[in-house]
């Protein structure tokens, strides 16, 4: 049996059927009340049947006031009405229909909530995200709010278990709330939640402890953590290693290694704008081995006592097998290939596929061709990133609507379609909130 196909037992006692994971990708499929819909059911049934041993949902928010994007599912507070729970149960049932695991990713967007979603984002400190003027200055959280949010993560985890999800992942990467507490750039507090690394890591550790206490010892709890923010003065790789050493005592079942923030979106294979001061270039050995963060995971592996997962850049079955054989991680995360080919894991496991689908091979006008010869001005880079990202968002929606073949759309077309979808969804959400307040 290939290493990819071998089951993997987690510390809590649960077993993943194989070593492939559909990593978290934001879906944007919720209704105006931020509830799960039939589109989640269709999408996750297809991904379940696609063969991955573990599926991780996109951001499920603990605070409906501050979303990562329009169409996030929000559980705030834990749903008390039968309809909301029915929808979550249908989602969980579909997402585990093939006998795989389905974990709910629990998140708070923090300062990274765009203006068309919220006018008052929140963060550890009032440090604004300066990216195309699309983000308002966040309000610094009060201590009582921090303590409340810690308990919200735990309550959402309990809701996930009750609904039939088989685990949870706490999102502490990519510059969202828990990640922003770890960074000295975004966390400039002088109280017990800021300053030293121990203080900056306090919210994450307290959140893990509250969640574990709430769901019990037999329910999988994972964390997504930046290996590095890739920003000078930000959360560094050395600090990550220290945090991982502290997390060894917290009973985690799976630590996913990622990296970057909105200023440095290394998770998308993009180095960000010059003014964001990347700490170091991507390592050449990592490029050769496909995975963006594998070199960092190897260093983390020497310290971590919990299982590791690496996501970002894996494409060839040979590289995935070699990584597992070398003991560099325990689970391989895939994301974008599953946006166009939901059965990618099944084909990889069966040996029917040697290379997972890439963007350039599913669209005739790929990003490299579209922007060849163009000066790497930041605005063009942003169009490249957002257009490509929007293209994948629309592929996810297409799968959720029952589509079988990838949408044929250019990067520029995808960029403008993505903006249209985001703003119209945000408008419907605002209209629904006003109607709820007025009783109309």
C-alpha cells in the first residue's frame, strides 16, 4: 500500500482513512442569515466522494459582525433554532458520506475584514491593513472581549460536534485574529495579551485549552499556524518554533503549517508588495520540492510532538510520497486542484494520476501567459493574485451548483466577476440585517 493510502491514527484515538486532506478554502456559499445552504451539501458531498481522508471547511466565523468575506457561515452564538442546526447537520452528513473526516475550521477575521463587509474590524491593536484602501482601521479589543472570543471558539467547536462534524481546526494563520495576536507588528498591546511572545501567544493557547475542555479528549482538535509571517518584524520562524514547543503540552491532534498574511500572501505563491518588507525569499530547495512551507515544517518537525500537515504547492504524487517517506509530515494538504477536479485525491491514491491539475492546465489563458512581458508593478500583481483567486472561488461555486467541467474564464474576467459576486452578496447581507432589525 502506498504511504498516501495508509490510514493515520491521531493522538485522540480517531483514525484518518488516508494521508490526503482537502485543505480549508473559503466557500462564500452561506445565505443572507449566514447559515449553511444546499450548496454546501452538494459541494462537500462531491469532495467527500473525491477520496480525501480529511476535509477541512473554509472559515466558519465566531462573530457575524466581522467576516472574512460575504457568504461566510457564522455561528454566533451557538445556534438555538432547529433550522440552523438542521442545515449544519446536512452539511456534516454530506461531507462525511464516504467515510472520511470533516473538520470545521473555526475563525475570526480580525482586522482582515473588507470595508464592504464591516466598517469596524477588530484586532489586538488599532493597526490598519493598508491594501488598496479596502480595509478600515480596526478597533483594539478590550480584555473582556478577548475572553469572550476565547469561549466563542469553544462553543462553536461544541456545536460542530453536535452537528456531526468529526473535528475542528482553529485558524491561527494568515493574519486573521489569532495570527495577528502573535505578530508584534499587529499586536502592540502593553497588557497581559501583548509584548513578550508568551503574552502574544496567550490567546491562542487559552483558545486551544477552552476548546479541548469543551469537546473532550476524544474529539480531534487541530490548529493552522504560520511557519513565518514573512514580514520584517513580524511573527518569525524562530518564534513559531517556540510556540510549537508550548503547543506540545496542549493535546493537539494535527498542526497544519502554512505562512504569510494579506501583505505577504505566500500561501498563494506571491511575495507581496515591496513596502511590506518580506523577511526572506522563498527557499530554493522548497521550490524544487513543490511545497511552499516544507523546509519550515522540517525544522518544526524536530520540535513538534503532534502530527504535522503541510499544504501549499504540492502537485506530483512522487513528491507527496517522498515527503511522507522522509517523515517530514504526516498528512499532505491539497486545495486548488480540488476546485476543478473534485476526485483528485481518489485518482492520486489509485495511481491513476501522477500530477494534480494546475491552473495553467485547466485554463487556456493561464496567469503566466496573460502577464508575460508586463512589468511587475504591484497593481498588476494584485490583479494577478485576485483574478486567480477569484477564478478558483468561482470554480468552487460552480462545483456547488452541480457543474462537472471547469468554467472557461480568463483571469481578468474572473477578477471582475469575483468583485461583482462579493459586492452583491454583501448588499444582500446588509439588506437582510436591516430587515431583521425593522421586522420588515
